[in-house]
C-alpha cells in the first residue's frame, strides 16, 4: 500500500533530537510540545521508553507487526488522537518493516497529521550517507502525505545525513563527543564550544527559517 492525497501545501515539521545518554532526548519528545496529547502518534520503541502513558494518554504497545498494523489502520480511519507503539527486536530489518507499515497510512488530506517517533535511530542506521530506504522516503517526501517524523539518537555522526538535512527542527542536548558537537553546531549556527557548554537537560532548539540566526535558535532547559 502507498499513501494517498499528495498535498504540497503541507510544511515539513520533521524534528531531530540528539544528546548523549542522560541528556534528555526522550524527555524532550515528551515535554517539548512538538507532539501533543491529541495527535495521532506511532512509536518505534524497542526499549519500551513510552510504555504506560504519553501526555496522560494511554500508549498501546504491540509486539507483533500484524497487531500493530491493525491498530494503525483502525486509528487512521478516525480523526481521534492515538498513541500506538511497536516493541520488537532492534534490527534494521524490523525498523524498515515498521516504516513500511507507517508509509501505507499517510494521507495528505487527513484531518490529523501522522507523527512518527523513531527512537535510537543510530542503532538501525546502515550508512551515514544518504538513506535510500523506505525510511529515507518518509524523510524526503513524507511531509506531502502528512507525516511528521521525530528522529531520536545519541550520536548524530552515526546518523544518515538524510536525517540531518531533512529535519528543519533540531533539538540539540548535551554532547559527549566533539565531532557530534561540531556537526550539530554547524547545523544550527552555534560554535562547537557553545554546544559543549550544554549540561543535563539543557538544549538549543532550532526552528525552521530561511537562514540560521539567533532569532530561530533558542537555548532552554527541560524541567519535570
């Protein structure tokens, strides 16, 4: 199956979240506000990071592709919000199968855009070059079919360059390695030194603009 109703009027709202372990990546997905309680959301969640609830809404977790697909199909027939997660072995084959299911339920005219959270992306990345898989298709043309991807990972230098180039929103948290700090600094218009000053739960957030400047890059901290 393929997505329907191509809609070029939709903006790209893909978001990258990157930080070292304990830097607040998953917390940012939950608290930043890019994903709302009323949204339709699918989670690639091999480590059960979203079990229980998300923004006070139940997360229904499935451990088979068949049950996951059925839940997504039923949810996308409505205009109601849902939170549906897939927990299977963290392999690239499984991740691409997840993406293929997601791809089938895109709709550029749907009343709800389809948010897709991809946890620990470097673990299922084959190459840091261009992503030529169904995941790459979601990144490059998914916005026309209503998709909004949220790509999460520790080391951005182990992610495909397609992820960095296709995400107009970038949440950059505490970095452990200079190379990671340098790459993200160049992506959001901050120096490596500025990136390395970030502490636990601190971040820079880049919002989309024609040019990177101080107006669309803000510094903040997550609070619980």
